């Protein structure tokens, strides 16, 4: 099973490059279209470049030969990110980090995070891969019938948003510890619980987004 990291088009600030370099360690690195600019700026060689290249116009002449290139037509029914995520799932991904440096257009962002529903259609293993959207300010983790643990994140704020009709939530190491709380789709009971311990664990039965924001940087 493989660990992937996907970089999408966006603004990657120089002072944040070290954070993103650490995320790349021991992962198969994918540049989605304009996401290649991160790799050029950080001086890292991607394993794969995918997209219709509308944000790049052309493939750089000095792109290393070991970078595999998969191009798509500009007129298509799926976004470049969806095609990249489908590729990772077909490759039996164990984990997929999707780096989204900025929020961008709300419709595009919401459409992208809802791509997690592809897992039910395309997963090829018994276990679900860990999928998260991440940048230096926050991470959005897709959780289904498992626990998510955060370490050394004291003071950060965590929200749990149901994706299935009903979830059962238990949390430890938070300002408000929760024990088997039933939260229905559309309810806001899982919003904005603060981490108060070195380690905080959120156990979920059902599907949910677990969103951690670095409160000091929000």
C-alpha cells in the first residue's frame, strides 16, 4: 500500500516551504497542473505531473525525466484533482494528503472536499485510506469508523462535521470531553472543541470531517 501527497494550484509562500517539504517525506509526490510550481519553488522533484496544464500552459523543458507526465484534455467532465484522487485510489493508497494552500473559490473548495465520497465507489482494499486536506493553518481529515489522534496541538480548535445521517462521537483530551454523543447530519453540536492535553483523540462511528485549526494562526 502506498502513501501519496498531492499539490494543487495555489500560492505557496516561501516561509511555508519547510512545512510542506516535511509533508513530502516518504510519499509519492503528485503535482496537479499548477501545483508543479510548488515543486519548482521548493526544488523538489515530483514523481508525477497530472492535469490538462491550463495553469501551466506548457511542460517545463527542464522537468526531470523521472517525473512521469499524464495529460488530460481541457474539455472533460472531471476536475484534475478528481482524476488525481482516482489515480491514487486505483493504486491502493493507504493515505492521501491533498495540499490546498489557500481556500480559493468556495464552490471549487467545497467540490474538492466532497471528493472523499469517491472512496466508497473506488476503494480496492478492505480498509479505507486516510484522506486529508492540509495546509499550514488547518487540516480536514476524512474519518469513517475509526479514531483520529492529534499530538502536541494544545490550544487548537477541532470541529467534527457529520457526513452520514448520524454519527457517534467520543473525544478525549478536549475542553469538553464527549462520550458516545449522537450527532445527526446538519447538527452543529460537534463544532469548536478545544484541545487541552498533549494528546487528543476523536473516535467516530459513521462518516465525518474532523477539522483541526491552529488557533494561534487563525
